[in-house]
C-alpha cells in the first residue's frame, strides 16, 4: 500500500515542482537512473509503465527505493484502467497518473485515498476531475496546449492545480513560461532522463540536469 498520503504527495509536488518520468524494463538500469534523479534532488518519480511485465519491474524498484532512497515518492504513470491502477497500488504506488480522464480510476484511487492525476485537455474535463476529488490535473500533451492554456484556465479557476507533461524541457526559458502561467509542477521525461551518444543513460548529466531544473524552479517560485 502507499507509504504517503495524497496530501503528502501533493505537497511534495508543490515544494519541488518537478516529477521526472521514466521507464526501463531493466531493473538494475532503472535503479541507477532513479538514484541519479534522487541525488539531483528529485523526491518524486513517475514510473511510466508502458512495457510487458512493467508491474514486476515496478514492484522490485519500489521495494528497493523504500530501503535505499528515503523520502523518494514512487508513482506509476500511463495507467489506462481501474484494474491496473488497483494492481499498482497493491505494489505500493503512492500516486497514479493517467494519459486520459477515467472515472473508474478515480473511484479506485479515492477508495484507497491514493493521489491520482488524470490527463485532461479541456476545462470541462478538468472540472469533472476536480468534482471527483482530483488535486492535481495533468495537462497532456502539454506541448500542444502550452502555458497560454494554463493561464486561461487559472483565470476563472485560480484554485486549479495543473501539472503539464509532454513538451516540457528543463531549460530556464521553458520552465519560466510554465511557472509564470501558474502550474504547480511539471513532468519531464526524455528531455531530463537523457542518453549519451552510445545510447546509454548519462547518469552524471541526469543528476546535473535534475539539480539545475530544481534550482530554476525554486528561483521561479520565490
């Protein structure tokens, strides 16, 4: 079961402003990448479960994180149905992220009081998600909508907490656009979890880029 309450997860999103997104089927590689983001200061990670046997990988990773990386909050993304959400919660997922808005996932997560963040692309979807108890809405794909969409939503709904994912870069220019528009945090995948010319994960760069992104976000929030 989850080790962190939904409010603790939301507070971590607010405080750090960053959720790295990552998936790899190799457990040992995944451990190294997660540790690189952790050493860079990240305290949340969305395991984007998109491969065969991803649940087995996540289960092992989450047990390792609980033992080796205190304070790291592991969640699962790319969840498409209630059954999958329930299964990942039984493996200890502290939050569930979905590419689309699904009421069945909202119900099972609310039943266990686990934080869930649905992918929304309209104000109607955002409102419905909030009516079902959503604390942080995922704007996806973020790059299609852009900061102007966030700013437009925050006008009539200043209480709405938005996390754009997809099309977000760990650069000052990009992050400034999003946070000035009013996002609570951002989700960043391949543009943060980078590989070198050989196709291997550049762990030193991942740690450095994570640290730099968090520093920029802290500055923007102050």
